[in-house]
C-alpha cells in the first residue's frame, strides 16, 4: 500500500472519530470537498499546504521517515511476472 493511501486512511479515520463529514470539514478548513476526498482516497497530488491544513484540522501531523526497502516474497513475484 502506498504512503498516500495510508495517510488517506488515517485522515479518514481521524475525521470520523471527530464525527465530522467531509462537507463539514470542507466548511471548517476552506478546502473543497472533492480535494478532501482525494486526500482520503490516496489520490491527492496537490500542495503540501492543503494537506497540512487538513491534517491539522483532524489532529494529525505530517512526519518524514526513512524509506524502508524490502524484497518481494515469492508469491508477490508470481503475481508480478505471471503468464496471464
């Protein structure tokens, strides 16, 4: 799962924990509802300022961590290079 998807899931969970809809969060943050949806669904490629405003509104913060590299296991290799 990509980092954007993981961030989106965390944001969605935090918003729901606050019992807020995307529409309510759009009114609170001034960020369009469709942009909030893109963030929550891991498809947001906009400005860091917008992402940080939304994270702040739901009580989260953006942090940078060292990237972890791993080799795929055999099942993943079969999926990647299967003859379908």
